[in-house]
């Protein structure tokens, strides 16, 4: 079986949006034979090493596996290193090339498909049947009244987070939640999509200082549920779908762990 058959299947169940130029082969192409597949939210060098020992020929990653840098002339804040000179990138390239591993990224198509992100997150939280407003792209969910403290505890437990960053009155009752999932908290545009719909709290990942300060101005509580944790479930689903469609192949899901520790 050729790798291209796997890639074609993923695009069949999660069509590529018109702007999905990032959903491409990052290493290799579809012409190689495949017997084993690794699926992860973000394939790391440690995962590549394990894939090599198991003979997996294909990796499906939601996030990019190369830490790409801007062109030096385009970056005004310092003298940025070139992408192919960064140690991590050189190590990853050496690993995949040495062991003949092909890598395909599936990003925006998994974000947008009805079983992907954040639908998988909602099902994970038990919110799948609650009323939702998707009219502005970033959904707002109506949930049964719950205190902010209880909501944080639910997020922490369900997503298996060792800690949760938050802002707001823990006794406040939350009824409407905006969910700028994944990395949409890296700027305030994500939550700005949902702002006209009205909500009590936002749950997202990679939430920056400015988003919290905007939330205080607007009267929203904030829960940072982490980029990876709000998206892992969809990649787990992808692994299950690929395994079901190709039972003759070995498909392994690798789960990314929490990147932070606290003192």
C-alpha cells in the first residue's frame, strides 16, 4: 500500500479548505510503501526515534514538525537564525531522512471538520448536545449553570491537566462559554469573533496577557485549557478512523504531554 492512499483518505474524511496550504507533505511524498503509521498532535524528535525503532514509515501530525523561521531580512527584532541551521530542525531532518519516514501535516482541515476540533473537545467535555452558536466561526456554548471554580475543576480533570491558569471570580456562575480552541488565544482576534454573541467565560489555549486584559475590560472570565489539551482528542479520533479504514496497517496514536511545570 502506498502512503498516498492514506493521505487521500484523510482528505476524503476531512476536506482541505481553500486556504489550507499548510496541509502538505513536510518530508517525503506519497510514493513510498507503508505498513505502520504514527499519529500525533505534534510529532517530536522523541516520537520520531520511537517510530524508527518500530519501522513506521508515515507520521501524521497536526502541527508542523519543523520550527520554521522568517527570512532574516523580514525580521526586524534581531538577527534570526535560518530554519535549516536550527539544531532541532537539523536533528529532525536527519532522523526522518535516515529512517525513511514520510511526514504529512493535517492542520486546518482537522480544525474545521465536524468530528475534529473543537467538536471532539465538546464531546470529551460532555457538551456535544448543548446549544451552540457557530455563526461567527468561534463557537459559543450554552451550558448548565456552574461556578467558575467548578468549571475549572471539570476542565482540569477531563483534560488531565496538572494545573489551569484562569482569571475571574471563582464564585461567578457561568452559563455561556466562548471556545477559541487550540492556538486561537495567541491573539485577541479569536475571542473577538465570538464577542458579539455574548458570553460569560472563554476557554482556549495559548492565551496571552492581552487576551486576559481584554477579558477584564469586557467582563469575561478566562480559562487557559492549553493548546495541546483542547486539540488532542481530534487527533486521537483521526488515528482511530485511519485504523478502522486500513485494518491491515499498524496505527499508533502518540499523546503529547503537558509542556509546562510549575514550582
